């Protein structure tokens, strides 16, 4: 079983990866450090998962090599579950990529990382409503301190493919 | 079924409107402070303060270990002990491993186990630890992207954008990760330009460490001349090389307190990686030069290049030797230079030559590796060598000319 | 009342820092060393850079007083004091690191040498460092974020 960690650069994806795998890899907050992808392993509910830290990308239309690598990894792992890591202070921007991945037919779990920053900036997100409308698990995390990571891992086996027609209907009836 | 871009944004707008509520950000001292660091009037002096802190820390920390302890360990214990117990004095093996039997300090002995070990452990190691410590702090506190925004305007003049400052700063530690990180730049043109400018004009931390400990009085001038060269040739390359230099828009993350554990882990990984490469290269460098010396190759090369060196660059012909070892390690080459008898200005010129003449072998192999992704190895290498040749002759010669005009050469 | 005192303190320290900065700039150009009252010494490499940093930090402090919004005043004074702390902190670090290695054949300096290393005279930034830190603490305690009232509430 495989998990792909995907998200924009600078959303703390590597930190989530570190927390999930406990591996000794480096994490930086300037763009581009995750160009080489990293692989780690973890066990969720007795099942072993291979986790790939996919290079940061903005969309599924590649603009540079790192993004191309990201897409290649996505294409090579059709049976994987994707953890889509978003910056909780910029949910709209991140959702674009999440939506694209959902459209590709991957089961997705959304991690709203840097949740503490969002709280500090008085950004309120209705998690329950977001989960219902998207039809995927949405978990708030603070990867730097490890908050929400075990819940995130726990949601991975529950992720399912989303029917796009249904999704569109749900969103429009909000 | 898939959505179109427009459809997707519409759906997301809808979701966001219904589930997210922005409470409006309070202006706090912290958020204003963050703004002040990117506004030029306050940001540039602040950046100067950060850089001053950087160098000052580098100097105190490296000085503490190198001058306080390592110089003594190597000069008073290691060298005399090795000279005493090592057999076969006068043989080629002794010459390669221990070097000059009369030497009184580890610097001038020039054997693999004397100067080689001293440069690698005594000088380079403290410099690299200090460097990576500061870099990690700058990265993890979120200052690095701010610096990028600040220098954006300058870098625009040479067809690069602010984030090109990341490879530049990394190169100050070691050119290898610097060249590697050019892949985050957008176009082939930018990657090529940055790769070549870095490997020519930015001296690495090891070299800076050696310069600061041997010729502190000249280091400032050398750095200045190299930085001016960086911009002059950047400006020219931007005009000459075809291709686009697009702008990117990136967010500046808020300041955060660096996590001690994270800082430590990052530093350890970087230092380990660096050290595994550095020691073998320094030792091999010293060994190779000694072998070449014994075989008479160096004398032959010195004579061959003597006219160019003495007339065009105005430096002694012995400078050829460090130039050869410079291919393996630039720090080592600077160390060798300082042992040659010459005037201050000649020393400045030859250190500049060492920096610009050819990237060290580790950087060179990284350029080959990255070149494959940036327009083909042959094109990148051919282009680099061409630029390199022009730069060495013009920029090196110009310095000689400057010296003559100032009456010091 | 407290606000006024703090403003006066910012202004005074700002002027002192500016004069130290200017002095360092001047001396770095002439290349001289100056000892004031046996305890303060202007010397060493990088003096030009210290002068630039301190000079601009002082200017930031003085000019901060012309800003209307108190939060912005605080931020700018904080920025200046970080700059002063970098210069001062590095001097202190250098003092500590150079006091440890011993002379001659001793690895570590003797107690006497160790204490002697702290005998001064000191770089001016060593004195400016605690002053600027005290100023920042006093400012955060006694200067209101909005308007003239003093409030001890931070955030929500």
C-alpha cells in the first residue's frame, strides 16, 4: 500500500512526512528543498504503508522539473492514497490541487497544516461542512509540533474515491 | 469526467465562501516587524546587520577552534610526533605523506597527513559547522525568503529573481548544494546563468575559512571584487544568452522560532554529507600534487604557463601549483598560495584567480549532473568553459590593470 | 506619563546609538583606535560595518517617534534593538570564546587569565546591548498598543 504526500511548496509537507515516518530527513522552509523525493515507511492499523514525499507542486500542469517529477510519481502510483497537504491560511489555493487529484480518481485525505497559524490569524474553518461537501476526510494538523498527525494517519484507510457528479451537486447546493 | 480550470475555481470559491471565515488579521508588533524587514529603507540595514552577525560569528567560532586549539594540536604534537616516528625520511613516500621534514608548522609541511589533515579538520570543519548553523537558523526562522524579496530588484537587473539568492547563499557554504539548488529556478537560461556565476564567482565556506585565517586583511577586497564580477558578468550573460527570465510570485512565510531539534538534525545531516566528501578530496589533493611534483610535471607546467602568469596576470609562476590543486580543493589552493613569497596585491590577484579559474571537481561533477536537465551536458559544459575562459582572462587581467593604475602591482 | 518617559528613553538611546555609529564610521575611515574613559574602546576589524549597523539602528529609533501608530513605533524600536543586539551579542560571544584557550603550553586559560580577559575596555555595543534590551522590555510593559491609555492586555 502506498501513500503520496502532495501539496504546494512551503506548506510543511516535509514536516508532515517526518512526523509520519520518523525518518531522519531534512526539512526546510524555502522553496525547492523537496525536489528529490523521499520515501519512508509507516504502519497504520497493522498495515504497512510506503510513504512518498512528492516534490511540491502547484497544479497538475507542470511548470518546472520538480512539478514534472511530482506528476510522474502520481502517474506511476495509480493505486495510492494521496494525503493532500494544505496551508490552513490559504485553503482556496491549496484546494485547487486537491480537487485536481480527486478528479484523477485518487482517494484523498486533506491535511490542513499550520492550523495554529490560521487560528492566530482568526481564520475559522468549518471542518464538518468541508468534510461533508468534499466527501473526503479533512484533518487539521500542526506538523511542526506533531498535532493531528495520528488522526491524519488514522483517516488514510477511510479515504475513498469521490464521484465527481455528486461532488459538483453537493457544492452547488451549499 | 474532469472539470475545466474555470469550473474548478468556481467550485472552490463556493466551498470557501461557505466554510471559511476570515476574522481579519490583527496588526501586531510581530507582523509589522516582519514587514519592516522587507521594506528597503529598513530592510537593507537590517540585512547588513544579519550579514555582519553572520561573519562575526563565523570569525569568532572558527577562530576559537582553529587558532585556540587545532593549530596547537597539529603544530606542537601531531607534526613533531609524525616527523619523529615516520620512517624512510627522504623517500618519496615520506615526501607524499609527511612532506617537508624541516617544517615547523603543519601548514607548510605539505604532506597528506600533515597539511592535508590540518586543512580538513583544523580549518574547514569549524568553518563549515559555523556556516551551516547560521544558514539553518536563517532558513528555519523564515528570514531567507525575506532576503529574497529584498534583493529581488537587484537580481532583476541580471535577469534573475529574488529567490536566486538561495543558491547564492548556499554556495557560500559549498558550491555543490548551490549548483544543485539552481534546479528550483524556472528556465534553462536562469539555471545555466546561475550555475556558471555561482561556480565562478562565489567562493565556498572552506575557501573563505582559509582566507579569513590566513589573509584576513585581504579577504574583504577579494570578496568585493568577486561580487562585482558576479553582477557585471550576470548583466552581460543576461544580454547574451537567449531565453526568458520570468517573474515568480511567492508568499513570504511568517517569522517562526526555529526548533532546536530540527536545527540540530539538519546541521548534522549537512555536516556529515560535507565531511564525507571533504576529507578524501583534501588528502587526495595533497597527495596528487606531491606526486606531480616528484614526477616533474609541476615544474614543466610552471614553465609552460609562466609567460601568461607573469605578464598577463602579474603573479609569480609558482602560482601554477595551487591552481592545479585548486581543481580538487580551493581551500587547499589558497593555503598553498599563502606559502608562496609575493606582494600583497599579487596574493589578492592569485586568490581571485583561484576562485574564478575552474570549479572544484565536486562542483564540476554536479554541473555535469545538473547540466543534463538544463539543456544538455555538452551545451552547458561548452557554454560554461567558454564563459569561464573569457571571465578568467578579462576579470583576472583587469585586476592586474587596476593594480598597475593604482601603482601597487 | 509613562508613554512620555518611554518616548524620551527611545529618543535618548537613539541619539547615543547614532553617535556611537558615526564615531565608528569616522574611525574606520581614519583607521584609528579610540579609548574613552578607560572602559570603552573603538577598535577591531569590521568597524565600518558595525558603524553602519549601529548608525542606522539609532536613526530607526529616533525616527520611530514620528510614527503615529504605537504598534508601529514598537515594531521599529524592536527592529533597531535586534540590530544592536546582534552587534553587541557578537562582541560578548567573541569575548567569551577568546577567554577560554590558554597561553603557551596550557590548553585552557587559568582562572586569572580567564577573569582578566573580561577586564575591558569593551566595545561600545557591549554597553548598548543591555540598554536596548531594557528599553524593549520597558516599552512592551508600559506603552499602550492603541491610543494613550496603558493596557496590560496582550492580544485577546
